[in-house]
C-alpha cells in the first residue's frame, strides 16, 4: 500500500541544562560547571524511494535527540543527534502551524525544518571578579513542536491515464522495468506505479471513472499525481462500445480537478487492438477522428506496434534532452 498523504508531528531536541560544579583540587578552586548540549535539528531529505512515506503509517510522532546536561570539570553536554526524515521527491510539505508550503523536488535535497533548543550555560560562564563562586546556571531551551502534512505528487515525464482496465499497466511493463499487476478486471492498479524508459519516467495512474473528481471510485486520491507530469498518454480500450464517450469521461474529470491538466500535451492510444477485428478498429479510429483526435491503434504483443511506440518515446526523450 502506497502512503501518499500523511500528517505527522515532529519535535526538535531540547537543549541540555548547564551544570553547577566547583573544582575540588587544592590551589585550583573555582566554578567548573559545563554548558548543556544543543538539541538535535529536524531535516527532511528527498529520496527516489516512492514508498518513503510508508514509514509514517504507524509512527506519526518523531523527535530529535535532546542535548546532554553539562557536567563538572568544564565538560559540556553532548549535542543531541539530528533526525533526517526521508520523503519522496515530489512531496509537498504543508506546515499546519503557519499554513506555509514548500516542496522537495530533487534527490538528496535537504531542508532544515526546525532547529533544536540551545543548551544552557553552566556556572563556569557566570564567573566574574565579583562573583568567584557563582551558583547560577541556565536551563536549556526547549525544542519546537510542529505539525506537517506530507503530500506526494509524482514527478514524471509521461502520465498514463484512462478508464480502468484499458492496458496502462501492460504498457508500463512492456516498455520499462516496472512489474505492475495485470488482470482483466477493474481497478487492477490500486496505487501509482513508476517505470523508466532510458531517461523518461512513466507513471501509471490508477484507472479513473466518471465522478472521480468528486470522490467516486478511487476518487481524487490519484488525480493529484497527474499535476506534475509533462505529457499525457491517454488510453482507450478497443473493446469500448463508444471510445469517444470514454475519452470525454476522462477529460471531464481532469477538467473538474484542474483545468490546467487539459493544456498538457496528449497522445491518444486505442489499446488491446489484438482483441478486436481490424474493421472494428478502423471504425473506432474514425469515431475518434470526428472529435478531433488522431489515435494510434496499439497492442503490446505486436512487435510492429512495440517499435512504433519506441520511436515515439525516443522522440520525446530527444525533446527532453534539448529543453
């Protein structure tokens, strides 16, 4: 199960308190209390692991280490260890406290979320000519507590969209190293899957249905993952009774969710062509042409079609390299 939206509470480390201590050695009297260590900081770091948010499924409260207390003989407390939380690239971070938002878009990108509390001074730092035996010390400053909502939006070059069971997973498996589940029933894909064709990242978006933008079927849970893709591959099954109607269903849902999605470059494919007679394929291609679409009939078991799609993907890859 892919976790792509989770709320967590994080705490930076508390600063250690300063010590009150005095030198017990003859001829070396005076304060020797060390200062407390600094509390650990909290960072978020980008990772290519799409499932990184799964770590927060059951553990939603995390804290950096507290700073150690100061000790005698001028020994300062140990600084608390920082905590670095991995999040998938494409994660939108919502600061629940301040309503601010920011994104992590690259691997190893490291963002400081909160600093730990400063350690308190020990009595050695309070010495003066008028106060040779100070008993003052400082408590360490407390860490901060923050609520974060982590929302994953996939970053991909090509997003595969369409109604359930139109062959998106089969397409992804055929052209990338992905191993998506494939079966002849609706909602085979219950979470987004990524695959890589050379430098191109392809995202298989779970099948949408009419009303998805209002929460029906798999709802808007996966529509967010289309936001950042650059190109849409729109799949329509050759077995569909009315391919034009199927196409319009998905376009309406994209429009209802975010009108900017309709501005993305789109390629339309009539899939599973091996399951339908050629004359019927030609008829359905004409139906799509009537609404202004140039659809490509494909089957992932056809070597000829595989080569045509590879050429298309290679052309897209070249365009990406020149951008």
